[in-house]
C-alpha cells in the first residue's frame, strides 16, 4: 500500500512540476539534478531508501528528472521558418527601414499583436495606442524579443505603457488599456534590439524627437 501511495505522489509531482517549470534552462538543470540524485540513491545509498521504507524514491527521481530533461523544449516558443515573409504584405511608409532585423521584428509583432494590412505602418506607430496591443500581448512580445535577439529588458515595465488590469462591472478581470500612457513605438522596439538593451528614457526620447 505504501509503495502505491509513493507512486501516486510521484504522478502528482510530475504534473505539478511539468506545469510550473517552463523555462528551458530551469527544466534542464532541475531535470539533471533529479536524475543525478536518483542515480546516486540507487547506486550508493540503496540501504537508505530501504530503511526509510521509500524504495520508489530513487526510481521516481530518475523518471522525473529524465522527463524534465528530455522534454525541456516543450514550452519554448516555436520560431517561424520564414520570419521575413510578413513585411512585404504590409502598407509600410516610404522611409521605413528594410532590413532583416526590422522584418524579423515585424514578424514578431504580427505574431503577438497582429499587423493590419490596410493601415500605414511607420516608425512612430505605437503598438499600444495604434495597434491595440494589450498588456499580456506586450509581455509575450518582449519575451520573444529577449529570446530571438538577446534583448536585455533593463528597466522595461509594462505599467509604463499599459494600465494595470482590474475588475469590470461584472467583476471580470480585464485589461485596462493604455489611455494616458506613453506610446510604445515600433522605432523604440527597433532601437532596443539594435542596442540589445531596453532603456526607457533613452528610447522614448528618440521616439519624441522623430515625432
């Protein structure tokens, strides 16, 4: 009976850990740690598991660790095989930069927020005011920029460009929009990924100078 209970606990732990640990590196290192611990207990400390009446612990740790390590890419964002295909289909301003970096940025913005084909896009187009990007979409976009371009988020804060989420009259938890917040422009994103670092005041100053 005790052994069945241990396996039930391992199954529950596996589900919880798999859902809570989503970062690729963390899944890798936690998986390797559990795998090493399980193997060490099975090879060098088998008497400990027997004395503690926990014979399933070493095997369970090995299985948990192996699962995390082998499935460490599970929650990684899948990159598009053709990251530059979206740019030619858009209505871009005449002086809009036409380089692989910008096209890749537009693809990521399109995936996270959506880019309209019939609305002119220029460097001062803001994803929060003009494109209707929500706070949660912005978080996903910044995570994608970090992953694809190695962007260091520095002092980036979502609440600088978006209102905090809150409850509506029906007590539903909803986005509050961006009214009264600073614009988060495509040029700011472009300059940030070129510099590989987000510095709010510097990027916003660049945007205001071009307005």
